[in-house]
C-alpha cells in the first residue's frame, strides 16, 4: 500500500496552478455521448476518478484521443449498448460514483441505459432518487434490482415537462438537463442547482446546439432539439483545490501564489477564508497569499461565535468545510462548523484531536473548533485518509505539524488531486511516497 511520509512545520513558497475541476469533468465528459461528432475538452485533470470515466467511455465505444496532457478528443459515433450487460461494466461502473452521469445522455440519445449502484467516498448517504425522479418525469421507466445492485432505465420517448427538483443536486440537475436537451417539447427545471460547473455544462450544450435558458439561476428552461453537434470546451480550475491551497498557505505560514483562479467563479469562497483571518490579494487573475504568523477568526456582529455552514450554490461548498475546519485549529478564535449535507464527513476530526487540536464533535453534522493561535503546534502522527477532502485536510495538518506524519490510503486523495506529491514538493514541502503496511489508526 502507498502512503505519504511528511515532515511538517516548514513554510512553503512559490506558485501553483490549480488543476481542472473534477466535479465539472464528470459532467462534461459524459456529455460527449450526446453527439456522434467530435468533442474536444481541455484542462482535464489527470486524476483517478476522471481517468476511470474516460476509460469507461472508451469501453462503451467512444473513440478517445489524448492530444496533450490535459486535452482529449472524443467521438461517440458507434456506441456498444450491449456492453451494459457485461460483467466488466458492472464491476467498473460500481467502482466510480461519477458513472451515474452517463445515464442522462444515453437516455436522451438511445432511449435506454443501465448502471450499477455507484461507489465513491464513504461520507454518508448520497441519494440517487433525484436523478431517477427527474428521468421518470421526462417519461423514463426504471427498475432497480436490489440483489444485483443494478438500475435499468428505458426511455424510448422522452417528453419535455415541468420538473420541481426535490433537492438542488448538482449531478442530479446535470443528468436531467442532459436527458432533456433531446426530449420532445420544453422542459422546465425549478430548484435546479446553479453551480459554476453546471453553468459550464449548459454553455457547452448550447454550443452543441441545445436551447437552454436561465443559466446561472435555479430555473432552467430547455427547448428540446433533434440533434447536437461537436464543440470545443475548456474546463474551469478546481475551486476545491484553490480553497485547499489557501488553507495550506495559512496553516504553514507560507507565501503562495495560486495562478489563473477564475476569481469571478469562486463565489463566496474567498470571503469565507477572509472571515477566518486569511490575508490575500488579487493580482490579475492570481490569488497572492503572504506569509502570516497568525490569523484571527471573525465573530458575528453581536460578538457570537462564527458559524461556517455548507449550502447550495451560491452558498459555501461542502467540499471545503473540512479545509476550513483544519485551518481553524491553528487560528485565533473559535468557530462552529456545520456540515449539513453528509452525516459522516466530520468523523476524521479524531485524527486532528490526536495531533493536538481542540475540537468538540457535537454530533455527526457539527463540530466546534477552539483555535490554538499556533501557540501549540500540531504533532505528527500515523493516520488513514477516509475520503478525498478529509484526506487533503489531514495532509495540510501534517504539513503544518511538528515531526513526522504517515498518511495511509492516499489512493483516496489521488482520486481528486492531480500530482499532489510533486506539486507540493515544488513549493518546498517535505513529502514523499512510501510503501507501508497500514496498521489500524
């Protein structure tokens, strides 16, 4: 098993370029199934979840050409619909949560699809109801085999309709949008997710010939068309990586420039980090973070403890709450972290407590962090990464801690962060990959 060995407590310095957005990739890559023409996508992150989806597209019959490290051309001219029945598809599809995203485009173009119950992070229940309720509204029929953990969906005649989403799910909205673009008539989606990644998908589909209006709002109107053509698309930088690097700079007293961040697409992310006391300045489209010895958490106007909670866009993304939590351990002041969406995502705090952090886990959704103002440095320990975002939070903690840390299960981190080891080394981090036999931590 691979692990990271980290010797922390050293300030870092330099510039880093965020990778393409993982969560956008899973949507726009699936959209290539909507057309037999060529689609070229650039700024594709070289990470396991994305590479698995690209491999799955190839297995379905999509011609995949990698023209550079971050650019691919796809042509879904001859799709093998019998592949759905194969044991290989059941195995590969179940190992990738993003595989659910191929269902919408396949329904739209071919009238049928199948998918094994997807895997992914162990961060609590992640319902698929929103996807399938939306497909049903458009006229699809689906059957779930609980013994085989397999969904079969039939949609030979999708028809536009009014859909009120039961939750503002990003992937659910994206999947229903992709199903609706080729449906007969007009589809209206209310309570739609409006994240930048979904906006990117809608703009890409419109360039392919779709007719989607209301982009950026929670009310989308989609006029069905008969055919979509090819296009070129460049993905946004990953806002979760950008937030992770801001947290890293603050924790390690580092001077870091994050390049080409598409600042106007970051929403309230920069202001949340500012409330935690992080100083930064915008230089062109780069975020420059000076070295800070200390950072102080704001309070609310009445002096009460600040709460940082996740919410649908334009609220604060849940993927950065673990970064905010680990940052707060070394801040001056206190903060309540409220993770509303996933009931298991805060369980990694026991590792931080072992490192010396002062955290009260109130329940599966809330944790109170008592900032130590760097008066007491975290200490290095041996630990295991439970999921992508918690794994990077523990990595940041280890880089700021005194002594040596070992992080096992780094495959979880590498599902979401490209070349993280070499990119951190370029900033001066003392991190290396080692072979270990993980004990129970």
